C-alpha cells in the first residue's frame, strides 16, 4: 500500500481539528505519517510501539519524510511550532 492509499483509507475517521492522536502498535510508522498529513500542524501524534529498534527506524523515517507529506499551507505553522511526532517504547 502506498502513502496516498493509507491517507485515503483513514481520512474519513480523522478530524483536522483533533489535537492529540495515538497510533498504537505503530510498526513502521506508515499510518502515523498518514495521520500527520491529515491533521493540523500543532497536533501531537503519539507513535506507540514496544520494539525500540522499530521506533529508532521510525524516528529516522519521520525526519526524512514528514515534510514531504505536509501541504504547503501548513509549512509556516510547522516551521513556527514543529508538529510533534512522539515515539514511546515499552508500553505493556
């Protein structure tokens, strides 16, 4: 599944006005990035995954791909406030 298909799959269940989201069992973070595209730049998105190795890979992925998926209208807010993608490990 490509990024645009993930965005399309979840868009009806996401409100741009939401301010906090959690992606439980986030794995590669692909749906976390889809959420980041759909939500306001000030939204906090918690990526929760028990495998620290996967979370380390996610952080690299987020740093390189997040800006690619954001709309141009969000860029000014993003630069001022930085969308928060927070990874959490060891939730049991």
